[in-house]
C-alpha cells in the first residue's frame, strides 16, 4: 500500500512559457491552495506572463524567472526551501532547477533524458482537455482536484476601464460586440484575414460590432482588414491587463486555437474557436460556452504541424457562414440568460 506524501508547507508550481500554458496551469494552483490551505503556494513564471496571475485567491507569490541568470534562479529557489515542486513544463531547464531545488517531493512528466529530476513522474499521451491532463500531476501525489476550469481575476476598476476604453473606441455600452483575433501564432492555424472580413460584415449586418484585437506583429493583417471590413472597430495593441479589461466587455470571442481564446473563457466570455492542425479535444473546454468548428472532411485535419506544407485546406475551406452561425447561437443563448 502506497503511503500518501506528507502535507507540504511550501509548494512551487512551474510553467514559464506561453500565455495559454501559464493560464491553463493555474487550476493546479487552485487545487493545491484548496488542499493545503495553510501552505504557501507560489508560481514560477516567465516575465511576460506574470500579469495573468494577478488576483488569484490564496496564491503566495508570482515569482519571475530570469532567463539571463539561470544559476541565480537555482539558488533563489533553493533558498525558499520548498517541500514540493510541481513542474508542469518539465523541460530540461525546469527539470534541472527542480532537481537542484532541494525539495523532497518533485513531480513532473515522464520525459526521456530528464525524468531523473523528479521523485514522481506521470506519462504523457492522454487524450483529454489539457487542464484535466495536467491535474494528473497532482493525482500522482494524492491531491484532490477540482473543476478543470481556468479563471482570470479582474478588479472592478479594470473592468470599468475596459468599458471606458470601448466607449472611447466608439462602442456604446448597449451595443453587442464580438471580439476577433486575426492571427494565430502558427501559420498553419491562420483562418485568413479575408474570412475574418466576411465574418465582420455578417456580424455588422446582424447588429453586432466586430471588435478586432491586434496581436504582436499584426500590423499588415490589420491594414488589410481595414480595407475589407470598414464597419469593424480596431482596438490598440496594449499590455495584458488593459487587454483583458477590454476583452471582458465582449459577448463572444472568435479566434483560432490561441492563448487569447483561453483568456476569454477564463473571463466567462463565450468563444467560437476555429481548429485545423490541433486537437479540439485537448484544447477546448467544450459546450456550452466554448464552441468549436473545423473542416472535418479534410483528410489531414489535426496534423499537428505549425506550418502547412500543402494547400492549408483545413482552414481555407471553412466558410465564414459556419462560424457566424455558431456566434449567433452563443449570442442568442446569452440574450436568453440575461
């Protein structure tokens, strides 16, 4: 019979990279805080993502990883004397840090080449929603888990500033708005600015304002979009907290499988997520608030590639009418509940 680990006094959760990955690991922090209410639960994160952790109830510290000084990070983590480390990222970098931390209990993924860093490992390869999959790291050390739902926490002031920003862009408080993200990070996930333009026209004719959120490097996409969707409103590029405040004012958000899609759901904004090379089972929370759409008839759908070597059919053959239909379904559902 396996003896359960001793309850910790200090726990560190590690996920350094990508907005979506950092956000979708926060439910593990919530599980740990709930399981060990007297423990200090910290989260180690890359500097670009710490703002996502603001306001999480019960979280100790959002520690910022210094990419230029890994050795100093080893010492800083060791001096904190953690009892447990949950290394969600489980990369060579984080595995070394975990092993040198001095923590008696160290949990990570079973990875060829650096599983030696952990006292408990969990095999990869399950097909389930990514948050639920990551919760298996906690189950390996007998931590009870809660709902696999990520949450973002905005202050009343941040929400008010988001609504004020919408007003400054010419969007009246009474007007419905659909947030649109034109880019997707990986070119294989791109739906195409022309498709978004057609969707914007459908939204505008239905009385919904298309509100575009530009991502980094989207200048050319936005300029092209302005030419074909003159009824749309273009938000400025901004830091993460003001972005979240404006995003929270939307009634629906449309994008490819990206970090902002997960942020919208974490703010209780319903989403329509367009899938091609990635698996919606792994990355979609599912109905009723997260509807997915993809071209299932394309033979190479869900290929996992970041760059399409052929015709990009899985995305180009997906019509704006199909996406608009799902947007309308979410807007109608939201109207009935309000």
